[in-house]
């Protein structure tokens, strides 16, 4: 089974969902559909009732932090319901208004505290704020973290690796020498895969990302790691199972992968 550990299924139009689910089933892609706000989580929840391969998770994206920073208590029911927390994090690269950074920090702290007390995995956005995200993981004693689409400094990358952080490698690895170098340096034991569908492929190639694009990621990783696509698929599945082992919140997901 393929693992797409970071996608945004809520962002597909209604008329595209049938084709998306057809590819999910054809390629057997367990898909973690992260949220950017409550409305995206609600839609992902609805979509998950139509396809058992979809795992909806709740988060507030750093771009949306200023909208929600004063209403964090209203988010607690969604946080408790979600089996994993994401997409959360900091973004000091695409967000160039530093006045928004305190709200980002406060919202991320809210989610990290919840992850610590509830024993949940976090799915992180770190663009331009990689070192600070690492510091916050330490401050909140987060034991299990996934970093999505890392492209930051190599020293922080290595520090995260030493901490046991998992990294999702996505569609940019098919085009970017920088991402290929990061993938080469990443230990196989911490490798996960993603698409960031539908936006990742759209940003890179001008076409909506689809589940099938994950197979291109796997093939490129196999070339980089001097192995076979089937070995990459097996490694990623084993890594994901290790990450979620003994996790009561994700027991149904573990059962699907163990069949």
C-alpha cells in the first residue's frame, strides 16, 4: 500500500472527487488529508465517509493563524476528535508580514500542547521557520512528528533527523536538485511520501495533483536511493506503521495497513 502522508483532499472540486477516489483505490493510497481550518476539516470528514482510504486530520495552517488565534477554545472539540494534528506550524517565508508571527506561534503552541497531552502525532509546516519549529518541538516534548515538504537549512535538517523526526518527500523531488539532495541525505528509516495534492503538482507543473503522482515520487526516490520502487513502498509502509504503533487514536488505520 502506498502512503500519502500529506494531502488536501478538501481542495478538490466536487466533480473531481470521483476520479480522485478511483485513483486512490486503484493505486491503494492511504491518504492523510490534513486541514487548514475547520471548514476544510469538515469537508475532509465528509469525504472520508465515501472512501475508507482517507484519514481526515485537523489543524490550523499558519497562514490562517491570525483568523483563529482569539478563538482557540472553540477548536478544542476538533482537536480532540482528530487522530493526528495537522497541518500546523510556522511560515516566515511565504508570510512576509512579521506582525502575523506571534499569532502563528500561539496557535502552534496550542496544538503542540494538545499533541503532548493527548499523545498525538503532529504534521508540520516549517517554511522559513525551521529552527524555531525544532525549538518548539523540544519545548513541548513532542515525541512523534512529521515534517512536510522540508526545504530548509541542512543543519536543522540533520538536527531533526537526530531527534527522530519523519519527513515527507513529495512531488518536488521529481524536479529539484535541492530536494533530491535532501532525500539522499535522509535515512530510509525516517522516509515518508506525500503529494500535497492537489496544490503541489499544480504549483510545480500547472496541473492539479492526483493520487497517481505519488508513483512518480516513489520511482524517483528509488533512483536516488539505488533501490526499487517496491522496496520504497515497503519501507514507507513499515516506517508509517512504526510511527503509529501503539497509537490508540490511529488503531483503525494500523488495522488497515496490517491486513
